[in-house]
C-alpha cells in the first residue's frame, strides 16, 4: 500500500478546518499529524481524541494550559511559538493553513521554508507577503495549493493551458448581502445583516469581507501572486448565483469557466487531492433548475474596499500589508459594534494615506508595517466611534 500523506491542519476548529476534517474523514489517504486552534481548546481536544491525533497547538496560553491539564493522551504546544514548532516538528508532507488573518503568515513561512507543500486557505498570507512568500516557495520547491473557490477554479482551468495562451483571469463575487444598495443606504446596516451571506456559509471575518467586497480585493492580490498575472489582467465580475467561480480568457477569444456548487469542500478537496477528483457527498448542480446565470460589474462607489485593495496592490511593497492590517482592525471593530459599516473603508483609507509604502526587503519589514498600521487603524476607529 502507498504510504499515507502526513497532513497537518492549522485552524481545525474554524469553518475551513472543520470542512477539511470532514473530507479527510477516515480516509486511507491521509494521516493526521497535528491540529491547532487559537483558544477553543475543548473543541480542539475533542477533534484530536476522535481522530487519534497526538499533538495540538493552542495560541492562547491560558487555553493551552487548560487543555494540557485535561488531555493526557497527547502533547499540547502553546503560543505562536508552539504553532511554529507544530509545523517544524510534525514531519508533515502537507500543511493546510486555515487560520484567519495575518497571524497565518508565520506558519506559512515556516512550512514553505521547510519545503513542505502548503494548502493555503489563509489568503492574508499572500496579501501581506506575497512577493516574499512566493520567492521562498520557489527557493525550497514547496508547492502552494490554493484553498479559495475562485483560485482553485483558476488553478484547475489553467492546468490545461499552454504558456502564453491565457490573456485574462476573472474571479467572481456573489456581491454579498448588500448587492444593489447605494453607499448612503449602507450607513445603517447591522452586524446581523452583514453576517447573513446569501450563498456561502463561512467564518465571521471573511463574511464581513464579502459584504464590503474587501474579500474580492484580497483575492485579486492572491491571484496575482499565485498565478503571476499582472493586476491589469485580473477582473472581478459579480455573479449572484455563485456557481461560476473563475474564468480564463484565451488568445482566440474563447473563455473557459469553472462551474461548481457553492461548497468549500470542493476547493479543499482539490487542494488536498490534486487533479484526482474524488467522490464528495455533494449534490451536483441541476443547471436546468437554476435556469439563468447572471453577471454584473462590481459597484466600487458603494463598495470602496475593492478600489482600495487594487490601489494598495499596485502601490506594492508594504501597502497590501497595511491594507490588510487596517481591514482586520476595522472588521473586528465593526463586529464588536464599535464602527459603522461604512467606517470600515474609511479606516482603511486613512491608514493607507498615513503610511508611505516601503519596499519589501525582508519579513521583518512586514511585521513592523503590520504593527504600525494596527496602531493607526485603532486610532482611526476611536475617532469615528
Ligand atoms: P474561522 O474564523 O472560521 O476559523 C479560523 C481558525 O483559525 C480557527 O480554528 C481559529 O481558532 C484559528 N485562529 C483564529 N485566529 C488565530 C490566531 N490569531 N492565531 C492562530 N489561530 C487562529 O475562519 P474561516 O472562515 O475558516 O477562514 C480561514 C481562512 O480561510 C481565512 O483566511 C479565510 O479568508 C479563508 N477562506 C475561508 C472560506 C470559508 O468558506 N470559510 C472560503 C475561502 C477562504
Ligand atoms: Mg473566495
């Protein structure tokens, strides 16, 4: 029998992490060598016990010590250093990074630096440090396999094409819960309304990013780094049915589209299994019942986050890192009821204006830019509150 792949899942208690565990199931193909969470230690220990996993990491120190007290059949690593040790010492062949936010950058760098293939849901890693992250992967020969529906779709579409045939990439957006509203109508929307995504069920942060369209801005940057395509050749198209996830335009004018159910298990499975499509318990799409697929341009007046992301992307250097950090602070404040919905874009814009982008010489530059951007974004939130 072929040896099982040693798989490490970071962020296993989150939306992507749980769906990944579902897919891996009792499969013969993977051996789970570790799991991690930020602080939800009971859920993490339960996952580890059910699956016979012997090492876990919890970033929150208090949660880690509680877990260590109550779980005696395995080892609990603690803090951000514990997370890095989990990656370094688990002997994984494949790491799934399903953390949320720029906290995912450290584990991404560690895995790629060790030459370990990376299934990457944590798009913030690429937004913040895409240039350096991709250079590192190239140097060690580790693969970056996208776990984002649009990028998994593009990856699959592009794998059949010769070099130079593809002229443009398109990623689609559902438009989120506020599609069709004008900017002034968004002043009063509630957290609950923003969390009610029409087509996808996801973690809180990405659900708000989808409502502001920042998620699509982050994904344009993600696509640029993953596929090496310049920004002016990456398009965003609003497609409310969320059935087409990505399109490529070829030199002869033909377009190829990837159609799939709005279910992240498809993208996760593609990243974990590669081209060998495996059976998933998902209802196939009945296109006759769907009837119509519709498309429209994104409204950048109502949703300025998309424009801000593109501007930061083109400015380059530390600008996408600043954009991301300010967005994380603003989304957190919105979810906590401390910032109105339209305040999210304002906080990001003010933070970007206050920090001159710097070239990316080393990862340290990013950690410093992230720290400064958070500080300024916090003040911007307080000023707007
Ligand atoms: P989530 O909030 O549901 O889960 C996040 C996981 O990371 C949890 O296990 C949590 O304990 C852990 N975590 C959170 N903060 C941490 C920190 N500071 N340090 C260490 N661990 C931490 O998030 P999610 O929706 O599963 O999203 C994960 C990533 O996947 C995000 O980058 C998101 O953009 C991307 N993504 C998600 C979906 C989706 O359907 N949920 C789709 C596409 C891409
Ligand atoms: Mg996506």
